[in-house]
């Protein structure tokens, strides 16, 4: 699953925060970032919440590897990241709030144009809106 170099890097980053061979749940995000993964906050919160239910707020290295495999495209040797790479004609908007940090919304230019045209067609006969109509201009 992971190359020797990846395992070595992950172990080194894990050991920075490790106490007695385990990391505390609140250090999980730091270790993931040190390993080059920016995991969305909602995923970290879910994992930490699940761990707290079990009354053991720590992760051993093997537990960390399992989580890393679930959360990281690196677990597939970067194949996933390449397969879902940037597509032409698709825009991305990143989350800005604390709860949406690390999340992205993507949409195609055709989708945007279609939605703008639909809004304009629905509102074109509204007399109160004629002064500022059409609302959406597309390039």
C-alpha cells in the first residue's frame, strides 16, 4: 500500500507528536499535515468524535496508518489524485468558514451558464426587476 519512503516519512512525522507510541486525537490533524495531507475539518472532527466515544483518545501508529489510508489519495500511490485531476472547463470554490475548511465545490462553465439562463428566463417577466435585468451576464 505505502512505499518504504512513505512509511519512513509517516513514522517520522508520527513520532514528532507521539507519547508512548501513541498520538492524542487532537494531534491527528498536525500529523496528517506534516505528511502532506490537508484533511477537511469535518473529517477530522468525525474521527475524533468516534474515538472519544470509545474513551481512548489516542492512536497507535498502525491505527494512524489505517486512517491515513482512508483519508489520503497517497494511499493509492497518487493514482486517485491523478484520476480525479483538474478537468478543463470546471471551476472550484473552496470553503471559507471553519466548518467548510478544506472542502471544495466544483461546477462546469456549462452548468453555470445553464443556471444563469434559467434564472433569467424565470425572472424576465417580473415588472419589479426590469430595471436591473438580466441579472447574470455570461462571457
